[in-house]
C-alpha cells in the first residue's frame, strides 16, 4: 500500500472511531441484542413448563377483548379492563389470554392510521397488568384471514414466506416483542386463534372464509383463500422464528384448537374419516411444529360427542388424557387455551359440565389452561358462558378455579 493509501486508511479509521465514540446508541432500525432469557413462561429441556425459571401449574381466563375495546372509535380512553384486572386479582386468577388487535381488517384502523395512539393504549394496558400482577398471553392475529385481507392478498399467502402477509406479520411481531419483552407481565406469545380448524377442508367452493366487505374483507372468496397443513406449518415456523430473534426463552403458542376428529385423514385425502388415537397424537405434533414449544388445544364438553377416536370413543377426561399423553411423548407442555361450559347447550347441567372439565384438567395435571370467557358481554346470551363482575350467577366458576389453583399449586412445589 502506498503512502496515499495508508493516509486514506488512517483517516477512515479516525472517522469510524469518532463516530463510535460520539454515537448516542443503536440506529433507529437496529434491534438491541436480546438477553439469554426473559421473564414469563418457558419450557425446560425435559418439557416442564416454567414460570420465571420455576415449575408452574395454573389456570387463568380468556379476557378476549380486554385490550381491543380500546381500539374502537371513540373508546380510545376505555380503561374498563382495570376493573376486570382488580376482580381477577381478588380471585387469584394468575393470567389472561387476550386478542392483541382487531378481529376484522376494519378493526386495525387505529394501528394503521395512528400507531402512536395504538401503542400508547397498549403501553398503559401492559403497565396496568404489571401493577395488578396479572400475566399476559397476547394472541397476535386472532382471525386468520385478516392480515392477508389487510395487505390485499389471498389467505393462502400465509404459506409463502415472501408474501406481503408475512412481511406484515414480521413487522408487527418485531414491534411488539421488542417493545414488551422486558415486561414481567408478558408470559408468552401466541400466533392466533384456532388456525388449525381451517386447514385441509374439502371442496373448492365450500368452507371458505367469511365475506363482510363493510368490515374490510374482499367481496368474494376463492379456493386460493383456503389453507393446507403445509401453509399452517409455514406460518407457525415463520412466526416462531421471528419471535426467537428477539426473545430466546418465552413460550411460543400456536393458539390451535383441539385437532378435528378427522384431522389426519383430512390431511391425507380430504376425507371426514375419524382418526385413531395414535393419529390424533401425531396431528398434535404436526399442528404444533417446532420451534413452537408447547401443545395448544381448546376443549369443550361437546368434544366428547364428536367421536374421538375411531379405535375407542373417549369421554372428555379421556380426550384430555390423550392430549397429555402427546405432551409427554413430544416433551411439549400442554396449554388448554380455551375450555368452559355453555348454558345454551347444557342448561341446568352447566355447573356439572363445568366441574367435569375442570376436574379433568386438575386430575391430569395439565400445566396451563384458560377458561372461556371473562367479561365478554356478547357471550352472556349467545353462548351463556360469560363470567363478569356484573354477572353474579356464574361467579361460582371463578371461585372453583381459585380453589383448583390452590390445590394444583402443590404439584409445582413437590
């Protein structure tokens, strides 16, 4: 190198060193290096569910619209969830599962048009949960077609990592995780709600997503708006990989319901043939693929009427046990993300049905579960399943959960 080249090199090195000394920190778009682990739920190498590094068993509730009520026009200052947090805290309910954004494309308007206000509302929500000691499991994309609808793509673009759908997913996921990963309130991260019920359904012109143009959907659907198991696995892997860029430890949840009784056969041949118990267990793994590190199911008493399994029908306890068998085989803790009993279906037998599934969760030592639903008024009459501060007749449900949490706490302490 000649003298001129050496001089240029030294000058460049001087400016580079000066910039490093004088810089105020990371560039605007740079993501700080994440810690080895964060607060909340994680999974041990043996498949044990941990809370802040210690074994955990607990029952929470779904507080579906606790945050999304603040996204409605004119309700940006709604903090009614604080009443709910106080009510749950009094009953020792440890955590909630909730929707992180709107159900329909139209319900994402605040995030799209005024993101500062969106995050101001969410900051306050998370801080309030911290103050009350309520754990949070946010579900990012509750209604599967909504993100493709927002970006103008068919729903099957969830199966294309280079799509606008995935681009939007990655952007929103990064924003949320980096912003809240240091919060003690955040227990885990969930992709969405019951996406597995939408895969491998037969027919080109049937079993299509809903069309409600006034709420932001397209005016019609085609077979391109249907999903396969492969699409589901692509979206799960992509979401989980994005989470792991910024949070190395918290659980990543699919949000799936219990697999359909014919899930294995639908995947193979689009036939509604009932699966065996072994095929059911296999599909639990397929639908909660790595890096997703737990098994998500939603179980209601009606599941026992749906012919699980072809090699021997099981009652609700047998279905929960089969899920726990899969959990042990796959070394992934089970999350029963929804369970409950609807008065619309069971009338005066509702309390017995409620106890039946609660007892099964306790007896089978399910590590994590969440009752459906708390403080969601539409389900007062639609399902007869809502429990809220002004709905005293279902208060017994929370009291029984409180008592069950006291009993199962001893499991973690052994």
